[in-house]
């Protein structure tokens, strides 16, 4: 009986870790899609919207998506901070990142006139 319970526990752990990994990969795809859309739109004052949207979409995947969104966001801001961007802009980006990861509507940051495609 103990062996059966241990086997079931191992299966559940393996499935949980596999699901986390799937969510993380899908979340990374959401982040990449938001980045590509931001580049394609090339729309003034839209970066906070795309930050929030990428994090929002990734976090909806589950814990793995939320985790990868935070990792990618922090890495992106760290790299951009090293390039001389101001701390104020970095904090504004991180605010938008957190907003999206917390499940809040990314349209809060949507600039007027941004095409509905995005």
C-alpha cells in the first residue's frame, strides 16, 4: 500500500512539474508575441500596454507562465538598465509588468489610437 501511495505521489509530482514547464514555455511564447506586436505596431507610448499584455497573457497560463513572465521581465529591465535607461522608466515598465501578472486589464495602459489588432 505504501508503495502504491508513493508511486501515485511521484506521478502527481512529475505531472505537476511537467505542467509547470508547459505553462512556462507557453508563457514565454506570449511574452514573445507581445514583444513582436510592439515592434510591429511601432506606436508611440504603447510600450507599457505591451508589457502589461505580455505578462497578463503569460500569467493566465498558470504558475509556470507567471513565473516565466517575471523572469523575462526582470531580465529585460536589467539589460535595459545596463544600457543607460533611467530608473524611472524601468520602474514604470515594471509597474506595467506587475499589473499584467496580477491579472489586471492591460488596456489600462492602452494608448488612444492603437489599432484594435493589438
